[in-house]
C-alpha cells in the first residue's frame, strides 16, 4: 500500500522504516526541513538500535522517501499515520494536542476522500472522536507500544495490535497494512475509539504503578532494615504478580511515562473520575531521586561541596540517547548545585546531555570518568556499567565509594574489592560500618 507517516521523530521515523520493511511504499512528512534532509540522506538524529540500517536500506531502494509537503503526501497516500508528539502543557498536567490537531488538519485538507487517517500518538481519551467529527476523511486510532532501545522489534513483532475503528472498512484497511505482522500470529484487538485510546494510557499507568510500588517497598525496607531485592524475588514467584519491573532503583523517566500518567490523571479529573493514586505513583518516583542525593551526601560525610562525583549514565534508560526527564541527569545537576564536581559518562547520550546541562563535566569513557572520583553513582543500566570490574576500578578512583541506583550490581563483589557500597532499599553489605 501507499502510506504516509506524519511526523518523523522517534515514533514516526521508526514506523515509517518498519512499514517499508513490511513491503509498503512510504512517504514520511515533517515540517522540519533539516530533519527531512538528514533522513533523506539515511541519517537518524537519535540513537535506536537497528533503525539506521533500515532507513538507509529503504531510502536507497526508493521504497521510503521523506518530504515537507502535505500536498505531496495527500496525493500519494492511501493511509496516513499521524505520529507527532503530545508533550505536557506548560501550565497544566494535561497533554498538549497542538501538534496532533495541526497534523490532522493539514493532512485532512489534502487527503483523498477515501483515505484513512490513523492516529498513533498517545492522546487523552475523547481525542479521536473529536477529530473524526471535523475531518472529511475517515479516522481510526492505532496506538503505539514502543520501548526505546527495542522500537524496531516492537513494531515488526509487537505483542499486540489495537485497532480503534468506527467501520468494518477501516478495520479491513488496517489489517491489510499489518498483514505480515498478523500472519506471524500477532493478536489484534478491535475496539471503539475510547477503548483504543485508553489501552496505551492504561498500560503506561500500570507499568509506572508497578515500578513505583517496588520503590515504595524499598522505602519500607530502608526503614525496617529489609532487603528489597529479596522481597522482589519472592514476589516475582507469584504468577499473579510476576517479576518484571520489580527492580528497585532511581525510578523511571523519559518522554512517555512521566507525562502520560500526569495527563491520564488530568483527563480522568475532567471526566469526573479520580485517579489520585497516579499522583502518588509520580511522587514516589521523584522521591527515589531525592534518596540517591541523600545517599551521596551520607557517603561523603553529609556534604558534597568540592567532592568529585562520577555519574555513570545520562540517558533515562540503556540503548537510548534520550535524556528527557532523566533521573541520572536530575541527580547529577542537583549535586552540582550542592557544590560537587560532577563528571558524567554515557555511551550514547553524552552529546545530548552536554547541550542540556553544559555546566556538568563529561568524560569520553568510563575509565576516564572514574579516574580520581571520590564517589561513583550508577544511574543508567547500560550493560557495560554492569561489567565494570570493581578491582581495577578501585585503582582509578580516589575513594572507593559507590551507590547502585539501579539495583543490579553485585554488592558482595564490590565490597570484597574494597568499595563502600550502597543501594536503594538494601542494607549495607555485611562487614561495612
């Protein structure tokens, strides 16, 4: 089929490349000419494993093209996917739908009467119906469920597809778009507009709640002298709960979970339904950052003024260069304001971090970052950080002290190598003061 993808940011560029991989002719549309020029040249302006290769392959073959022209897109496409951002409003917890509204209005002006306009952006419930009422072409909603670092896999081999439609025709078109994915056994859920919109926001709310639940249990463990890692292990053996996302740490960040749970609670308020627990989920998440700062001060005798601190990680998660609402950078910046000399290292996100936080120091390698440190904070779970050998690392630092903000390092191993070790929700290792 001939598909257009409106918006070529993280979601849109991935969707466009993957739709070309499925065999469709795809035209990506963006109002930013620099972004379009980069993508035409096969360059991806963010880090996502596997995506640069797909874009290079399909732009070279001609199956994937990019433009700034909505007129060209309207003449070309049978199905138009809207993949623009929905950031949090500056003066409210609600979602800013400026970009969604503008994209639908622009493509609707130029689309053929029998075209299908498909929203993929995460929006407050009720958005699809509102847009359908003002667009001449038919509207459908097909929410995305991408994980940064796994976006290509999640698009080509998703765990489910959701089709929010108002007609059999719209469902048939979407099933044709995703025919190779459905043929591979991916389940599809067909629903009305409100349900399709709620699937994404409810999924994000549930995930955020599970993460904040185990982090709240870490707070209880710290108060009671328990070990949250053993607690999570025991909970995970219960099939009703499961072990995924039960690792205590510095909390979640990124461009989705924080703003989506706030927007969900805000929209629920508008509908007369209280989701106040989501605000506590958000508060627990932010408290974990506070606790890392407190642990840093404790290990440094109560004051970090003049202390050289190494922060391992800048991205909000591994396999990404996304620093939006990054817990690692939030902690780093706060310690810098407290007078610490902070050096950050991240395998992919250093350039983005330097632009956003120019007053922090940056290293080109973990070894460089560790050299001369008085305290190390492990705050992004990159595999290469987990693989650091604590014995040679001890020879690089000035004082062997570390806070594991992700709960994945072997406390016994680090302690045996002579490090003072702390982690959220866990007692000090045996033998430490």
